């Protein structure tokens, strides 16, 4: 826990200063800590104490030798320095709730008994009622849950996962209750497989919301379920999700290790080629983040080779999203992460051209990467136009991860703030988030 025995808040002038606002938006903690020292008189040793960090770590961050990526550490900084959560892309912090918003018991007043609507069942009561009412699990039960999962994934890609999280988590709890009441056999194994997929989906939804600690909890649950089932390919699938999250959290070394562990797990399974193609791509992302060009290109070559050998009809359903379009666009993104922007741009553009228009979040993500490569290639006008497409798509899906990427692109335009394409894009940003 971050200590809160220091200044209760930063000066309002600092919190509204454009440099501070921009540094928080981009999570530039080197600038944040420097401004806190210069403008609020809070020195690095005090920052370390307030944020439950070591002074040496704070010093490395100020010097630019270390980045902060783990969400729990960012939350400690927000709480320790009293930076409003919204400034750092976090949920509202508990200390931001004003005292007058606290609900207190009113003084007893004689009054007529109100008409009370029947209360919704609590989680515990819901469980009891389910146990009383539960019938035998049949093959139709499994088919119904599988259909729901497919619908969840479709809606997740079209609209984002925020609104789906309660339904997915509730469905996971329901599947676990069915497992507990079903004897050993094919139906119970089928329920465990469905619960593993629901847990992975819950992890993905929280990952997309940048709630990484909660995402890791659900990914771990999915991993245990798949291991208990002995489904090595699905174990590899979950490890690949954890690899991608590690890349986002700034631990590319761990991401590469998880991707290789996933490959080792899936290699000896039946019809593994498409799974292996996806896993080599995840490893390529990690190497690209590390700027290890040779390792990245080797992983890309292996991904393409496995894809050419793949029999999609016999591949697991969950990996069939990794089609030729996805192979092309992911190759472009990996090369963009390496800094090979001229080679990356046509690949990402081709993937975006081919992509299903209903996949709004995926298209927003790929438009962000295309805009990034165009910006690096000196095409400011095209980059801002493509970023406008990413913004349009991002406003149609509830995905903090994608919204964060759009803000990241916007921050890169600071050096060209007076150019007409940038001014137009900023106006579009203001209108979108007004």
C-alpha cells in the first residue's frame, strides 16, 4: 500500500499545467516526478516513501533509465501523490470520493412503511436457488454455453468487452457450479473446457480494460482448468495471452519466455501448425519490443512456415481467427515495433484493407499502427487521416486499451502541433471525447 501521510494533494496549478496533463496522459513518470519536485517541493526520497518504491528506483525513472508499466505500481503513484485516476487513465481512486458523497444513516423518523420491491437474489442466494433447481447436465447444456461464448466473442470484437464482463464472469460461475454437481465423464470434461474458455475470455476482457492484475487472475484460473483437463493446446493458448499481456506491461523478456513455453507445450499435440504459427508471432512481438531484430525475424519466418503447413479445418476453433489477413497485419506490426516502418506500412495497410468491417476494435488497433508507421515515414497528412479512422472506430467500442493507443499517437504529434493536419485531428479528438 502506498503511504498517504504526506501532502494530501498536489497544487491545483500543477495538476492543470499542460506539461503535467500531457505527462500523465502519456504516463511519462520521469517528467511527472521532475515536475512534482520542481513545482510541489516533493523530493525523490519523499516520492519513494509516498509511493512505496525505493529511492534508487525513483532516481532511475527520473533519469529515464526505467519505465513504469505495471498497473499496480501506477496506482500506487496515483494514490501516493494524489494524482486523480482519470489523468493516468485509471478508474476513480477511492480518495477522490468527496465526504459529502458518503451515505450515512438518517435520523429515525416516524413514517408510513414504504412499499418495498422484492430484492434481487444475492450471489449466495442465487447459488442456493441454483442448487435446488438444477437439473441434470445434458449435451444441450454444453451446446447452449458454447453458443453463448461464440456470441460473447463476436460482441467483444464489435463493441469491446466492458459491458460483457459481468455476463462472462457470471457465466463462468454458473459453469463452475455445474461442474461441481456433475460426475466424472464426458459431460464434466466438456464443462471444464467451457469454463476454461470463459475464464480466458474474462481475462481478455480485463486485459482490454487495462486492469492487468484482475486479468492475470482469470488467465491463471483458465490455465489451471486447462491443465486439469490435460488440454495442452489450450494451455498454450492461455500462455500466449499472458505473453501478450507481459509485452503490454513492459516485460518483454517474460513475454518471450511465456511464448516459448507455450510453443513447447503445443509442439507435440495433434495438428499444432496453426497454433504454432500464432505462438511464433507472439514471440516475434516480444523480440520486437526488445529490438532484437534477428530473433524477431526468425520468429516471423517460423510463423509463416507453420502457417503454410497448417490445416485450418483440423485446428482448434479458438485459433482460427489467425488467418492470412491476421498473419499479414501482425507481421507488419512486429516490423513496425522493430522500427522497420517502411517495410511495415504496406503490410498493415493490406491487412486493414482485407479486414472484416464488423471487427471494429481490431480495425481501430490496426489503424493506429498504420498511422504510426505513416508518421514515422514522414507522411503527416496521411497519418492524421488514418488516426482519424482509428479514433472513429475507437469511439464505437468500449476498449480502454484502444483509447490509450489513440492518446499515445496524439502525444507523438506534439512536435507538429501547429501543422494543419494535427490541428484538424486535435479538433476531432476534442469532439469525440467532449
